[in-house]
């Protein structure tokens, strides 16, 4: 809708939308946003993937976080400190101290 209303939609716009999805743990909406981002010619990057992992923490879903982390790596996107912290947070949220120590 923003584009049809004449707003310029850039990477920051999509990051804001992804962050909103992550804050409520809505991975379905986050995936739709990622697709729209790609359709707009904005490639996935470490920020978008890390935000998806943060959504997994909100949902307390470590398996989905692990799957998304591996998908990021298979896409040749290198994790950064924020990504590793997001993974750590997922396991802290679910109370898995032994897995959290790995991250």
C-alpha cells in the first residue's frame, strides 16, 4: 500500500516492518515481508535474517531459529555478533542453558 500511495519503500522500510513482525513473533508476516523485499529488488542480508531469528525468540521456537540460521548460512550470508546474540537469546528464552553456552 505504501508504494501505491507514492511512498519510497527502501531497505529501512522493510527492516522496520520485519522488526514489527519480530516483536510480536509473527513469522508468517515476516516471511511475506521478506518476499516483498525481494520483489522490490532488495536482497536478504544479515539484518533481515537476524530479525527473523529474533522473531523466533519471541515465539520461543529454537528449532525454527536454528533452521533460519542454517538457511542464512546456506545463502552465503555471514552471521555477525547481533546474529549470534539473537541465537543465544532464543535458547535463554526457552531455558536451555547448555545450548545457550554453545552460542
